[in-house]
């Protein structure tokens, strides 16, 4: 039987390349074959570069033949979300006014991965302006969930998770401004890391519509694969001053003892032992707080049961699990969250009327509401966000991590923008997203992990939220969970 190369993990590919039992060229050809086989069913990848992809895979193959790979990521295929710049493909943001927008730059996180030899398959689909929790837009249409094509993979990284879950590529670069990595990961059975604020610097980027809440992170089938891509993208950059502070907090800066770091292809260092209380290698039991619900927001019973089962497994692994409400004041957030996006869109439209002129009508209405928000209100939101970040520091004096669902609902019908009901109760556009946005406002890292699927076979996920700069510790925890209860053997029937 012919080996299905598209099913191999990124780390397995890297190992096979090093031992020369497999070449990047063979893998690239297999990825394109898989793309041809499944993408018409899913509409995950909306822009391709087949000739360049193959040429770069051939160059990577030659590097391995000489024993000179650029980085551990060399020769690994991945996709990039269509809200992130890629120099040779348009970045449309899913809106008509940017159909041919090609600024000739790479977003900095992707630029680092490219410099390490990663192979870009293509761009993945997003909702218009990446502001929705599902994935469809006027340019490219709807993206479908590989596990049930009548349902959405969520959003806004819906195309990214559909590509990884279906085997088009083992890795994807996503973006998370309010849960857009973690919720789609939960709907597709994947691992997704929302990094700490500024752990991955931002340069050559579209305008932010969500203050500094938006971060770049990896999507993968395994924790080790997510770490591989995260390590390639992370670390300080002088053009993003906040990334210097993030690097200091995590110990990721040049000049560390080489024995405690791993070298990056760009010359900086990544600390593999952050020295947090939980500790690398999972040698100390963690103090976990399981938050089943946030306030009175409804939660799908199957999601609740699956996440609770996973939490019980944490207890069996020797961790100390407490259950209770989230001890943070999120009272401001339900009103503030939509206002931030509305104000951001109003600003975008004021600066770029050519984009506004061709935007869908619903976004004109959103921008109109944003224009009506007084400056004093936005200033108040900024102060409330600062207080939330201060309060989060005290929270992690008591707990090593918070565990909660990634999404309040199972994947819903692809024709709907959001599920109108959860647990028999009517909900609005953010009802399914109640668990994620506060993490972005707080600037904290969060790791999405798969749980047991629903009775229909639909994926369900949880998120582990840690203190600022605990990204490595969360990945260590996730790797231990995965070793005890693997999930990467699950594949959708396509």
C-alpha cells in the first residue's frame, strides 16, 4: 500500500527529511494531490502558487541532499490565512475592495517561517474583514467543515483549520483577535495556540480592527507541530517595541546561556525553559481551575460533557483541579467587545473609503455604529482592558492555568452566521464565542486541545489559559495530555 504522505505530521516530515528517507519535493507533490482531491468539497484554500511551491520544494530537497537545511521547518508545507500579507499572493481580507491587494510584503511571522524554508501552499479563506465566527465572503464563498460539509468550521481561521484537518498541509498560520484560532481548532479537531500578546511580532500587517487583541499563531494536528511553527515565528523584533517586552517576560532574547536555548534561523534564541512555576517537562502537578460556564451564557450539553471528561483526565494525570467561576470581572466586556470592532471598522472606512465603497452592507451598518461611539467611551474601554490585565496577574498567583471550553456550541449549519440557539436558549452573534474574547483582551496565551467528539462525530475542544509568557509551559502540558490520550489518528471521511 502506498504511504499517504499528506497524513504525516510536520515533525515526522522533518525527521524523515533529516534521515533522507523522504524529500520535500515528494511531500509537496502529495500535498498538491490532496489539495486537488478535497479542496473543491471544502473551499479551504482560495489562492494557490503551485509552480513556485514545487520549485521551492525542489530547492529544499537539494539543501537536505547537501546536509544544509535552513531550519527545522525547512521543506514543511503550510498555508497562510488571507488576512496576513504574502508578498506574491493577494491579501483580500475577503472583501471586494481588496480583491487585487498585493503590497509585496510578508507578514513578519510568515516571513520568519519562509526564511526557515517553510513551503507556502496557498492562502486560506476568511470571513469579510475576519470579523465573524464563521467563514464565508463575497469573493470566494463559504468554507465547509471536513468533518461534516453541511456545517461551518467556524471562523475567522475557518479556511486554515479546514486545510489542516483535511490533510492539505500539516500546518497553518492563523490569526486570533477574539478566539479565531481556538474556536475553529475546536470545530475541526486540531491544536491551536493563541500566543501571549506580542510573542510573535507584527510588521507588514493589515490595519488592526481590534486594538492590540489580534495575534498570530499556529494551527496543527499535534502539539509538537504547533510548537515547531510557533518557534519559527516568535521572538523580538525592533520594529514591534511590544515584542521586546514579551521576549523579556519569556526569557526569549539574545544573550541567554546557549545551554538553555535553541538557536533560530534568524540568529535570535528561543528559551526552552521559561522557569515558570509549572516547569518544563511537567514534573510538578499543576493547580487548575475548571470554569464550565462564564456567567449565565448557555453551553451545549455535549460540549460540557466532553470537556468535563477531559478535565477528569487531568485529575488522573496527577494535577489538582478546582471547579468554580472565573474570578475576574468581565462585566464590561459584553458591551465593550462589539464596540471595539465597530470603532475599528469605522476608522478603517474613514482612512480607506475605496474599501468601504465595496464592503458588504452589514459592515456599513457596523461602521455606522462605530462612528457614533464617543472617544470618551473608547478611552474607558482601554482603561477597563488595562485593569483586566492587572487582575489576571493576581489570578495566576492562585492557579497555574484556567481550563474552559473553546466554543459554547458544536459546529452549526454552514448557511448560518452563528447558531441562533444554544442549550435551547436564543443567543446573539457572539453566544458561541463567550469563552474566548476575554483572553485576547487580557493578552494571555491559550492552547486549544481536542476532546472527545460529539455523538455525531463532530469535534469538540477545550482551551488552557496561562499567565502571560507561559506559552512554553502550556505546550508542555498539552504534549503530556496528548501522550496520555492521543487524538491525531482521527481523520474526517473525505
